[in-house]
């Protein structure tokens, strides 16, 4: 009996730093991320500039992940990528304190996303390395639970701090950005407590950085389940991202939301996600990955509808509780599904390829949404112009959600 318990105990011990890093990192992210869109709008960003705000960040965050993911797989190391990526993100919060226009903010955020992207595929792969497949749903749910708790606390505190301090935008954001920097650095230090085996082989830069990247792209194309998952998620991501540039504009210019209102939307959403996270993880491990993923996507059809026709910001705060259900299901199912269909030795690379596809589709979706809303606003005015683009996003999300019904279930492949 003792021998059977040891691996499980070791897994739990190995996961403690992951939980700690998740909390600390989410505290920093929660202090600033929910407010960056509002920051850009208050700096005078137009709809098309908000399109660049969303698209450049998404593409920058994903374009280098194939490179980093493949390198992580070859080196059989995850920690250095997570540490350095997190440090880069943290340090770049400092110049963001001093921007004076939306263009400067967009450039800094895109640079931050581009250089910090090395952490994302390594983090996903590290979870897959440490957690048995049949427990991925619950493990992801637990990690995301801690992320949600940290983000919830930080966002609420940040919103209160900003309306209390007031003053200029730079004065308002100084404390949250400083805290984000400190938390990011701390979360990087935590990862050193995880010990990885060193790869004794020599790395051939030319071979591994060129030929291997193209070979993994070719390998991914020949994996039917992975290719279909990328296609289905890509369609939904494209239409979902069309509405992203509009959301902050609606909050600030249509509904006159304060920073505390924006914080409360995130907080209410996070509370529901936290409450349901454990249930969602068990559901994904017991019932399967597919149906929670399908429900997750269908619920998100309601987002553009709500933003298009909400009478006030308080209505969105209430509706955000419903979206918390979706997030709980999505967080538990998406990573588990991806890790199920990715070959074990290529988890980092496949996670990177998937994120690259999502980055490219959301890049074009956000750009189209931004410029399209500029056009419709010019014809119909601000409110109706935004509503037209929201409805385009809604219809596209419906098509993308329906495509998820064609996915196969992956959990059964993991059972004896």
C-alpha cells in the first residue's frame, strides 16, 4: 500500500509550487489586466486603435510560442522559460506607468506579450509533465481556482485603489502597476523550487531552431484530432475576437463605467468561477472533455448580446455571474482536451502551435472588428454602430459553437 501511495504523494508535493506561482502571478495580473482596455480608451484610443490594441497583443503573445515550445521540448526543461518569461512581463509594467497616448501603450503591451510568450507553452507542458492524464481535469481546475482567487482579490483591491487615488491616469495606475511588477518577480522566484532533470545532450542550434520547427508544424498537420481542434477553435476565436475592441469602448463611453465597475464585472465573474471550479474539474474527468467544452462555447454567445443591449453597467455586473459558469467549464476542459490529443513528447510544441493559430485568428478578428466598428459608427452613430458589429460577432460565435459538436471525445482514449 505504501508503494502505491508514494507516486500520488509526490505528485501533490510537486504541484504545490504550481499553485503558489498561480496565486502570486494572478495577483499581479489581476491588478492591471482587466483595466488595460479602459486605460487605452481613456488615453483616447479610437475603435480601430482598440482593434490594434487587441490584435497586436494576441499575435505577439502567440507568434513565438512554436519556437519556445519546441525549444522547451528539446531541452526537456520548462522552468527557465517560465521564469524568464514572467520576469520580462514584470519588468515591462514599469514603462507602462509613464505612457501618454494609446499608441505608446499598444507598442509596450505588444512587446511585453512577444517577449513574455516563452512562459506559456512551457507552463502548459509542465502541467502535463507533472499530472497523470486521468487527473488533468481536476488539476487544471485546482490551478485555475487559485488563479481565480488571486485575480479576484487583486482586481477588487485595484479598482478601489484607483477610484480612491483619482488624479491623472498615471497617478491612478501607479500603485497597481508597481504591485504587478513585484508579484511577477516573486512568482518567478517560486518556480526555482521545482527540480528538473538536466538534459545531458548537446543542442544543435541550426538543426533545432529551423528544421525542427518546420517538422513539428508538419507533424501537427498530420495529427487529425489536433488539426480539427485548431480549426474549430479558430473559427470561434475569430468571431469572438471581433467584439473585443468594442467592449472597453462600451464600458467607458456608452455605460460610463468607473474602474470599480470594471473591477466588479471581473470579481463577480471570478466568484462564480471559483465556486464551480471543482465541480467543473470533476465533470471533465468523469463525463468527458467534449460536452463541457461545447457548453462553454455556447454560453459565450451571450456576451455580444449583453454588451449590445445592456441598459446600464450594473446589468453587466449581474450577467457576468452567468459567464462565470462558462469560464469554469472552459478552464477545466480546454487544456485537458489539448493535452489529450497532443503526443506526450511534443506537448510544449503542440500547445505552442495551438496558441499560434488562436493568435493569428484573433489578430485578424480584432483588427476587422476595430475597423468595421469605425465604419459602422460613422454611418449609424456610436451606440448603433457598435450594436451592428456585436451582432456579427454573435452570429459567428453561434456557428463556431455549433462546430464544437463535431469534435470527438478524448477521455475514453485514456482509460485501460
